[in-house]
């Protein structure tokens, strides 16, 4: 009985984490699209870059954790993507790049990968 209750609670928690990750990427995409329209240096741009930076910092910390159950190759790929995202946000912030398109496209791809069946934090693979 207790094991069954525990498994239901664990499943609920996993789905909540998935929902949080999907919402975070939805927010990132929305902010980046607004920033693309407003242009580099705008308030929208600053807000989007800050959000994306925070999101990927959190994800990278989780992906680097030995307790993360994703396959090592997938974790390594996601870490590489995260590092690229952080570098790209910095390039935009510094004025080396004015276009947000690549950040939007990568975020959309990751969001699609989260779908309804997987997420970065889980021990389940996408």
C-alpha cells in the first residue's frame, strides 16, 4: 500500500517537473521572440537574455550532477548546447550579434523534445 502511494507521488512530482521545464522553455521562447522584435539593447532583450541565462545555468547544474539519470551521451550533448546558449546570449549582450533567431530555434527544438514524455531533469531519456 505504501509503495503504491509513493509511486503515485513520485509520478506526480515527475510530471510537475516536466510541466515546469515546458513552461520555462515556453517563457524563454516568448521572451526571445519579443527581444527579436524589439532589438538588441531593448528592455525586452535584457529580460530575455537574463531569463535564458538563468534557465541554462540551472539546467547545466542539474545536468552536471552525478545524480542526473539521463544517459551520459545525452547529458554531454545538452551540456554542449547549454554552453553554446550561454555564449550566444553573451555575444548578443556585448553587441557582437544582433539576431536572436538561433537562440529561438534551439529553444524551440529543446521544447519540442520535452513534449509530453520527457525532460532534462528526469532519469528518462527523451
